C-alpha cells in the first residue's frame, strides 16, 4: 500500500519541523512493507500554499493517509485529511488514536 504521512510541522519550527516523528513513522510503515510518501523531505523555505500544492498531489497518489499525533492542530494536516476524505482514501492513525491504526 502507498501511504502518505500527515502531521504537524510548522508549529515545531524550533524542533526541525517535527521531522523525527515523520522519519520514525516512515521507518515503521516501511518495515511493514508499505511504500511511504514522506513530506519531511520537502526543502525548507516554501510557503504553506506551496507545500500544500505538493502534498495534496501526494495524497492523491497514496492509497491511505497516516495521521501523526496532534494532526488536528495543524492547518496543513487538516487540509490533507479533508483531501483524503474527498478522494476516499483510507485514514490511518498513529498509535493511541481511536480509529484504525497500523500499529502492531
């Protein structure tokens, strides 16, 4: 399955944009045999609108979207979530969320 990772980045500007959480999720999902689309590899310096233009295309390519913890607090992750719903993508959640999870 092709999975796009979504979660808060901008609010973690002082902590390398939360990239560690994205890399950990990528490792976990890859170990389960999935192809992972990870926005943490996008270069710094673009506007939110530019990031969203890239990310929404990646959501469309994916079979599912994997929501990291605290995604609800992110403007970008909320847009990605809505886009995933619009395109009838499977929604997965990091461990500890109420809905479907890929955690072992």
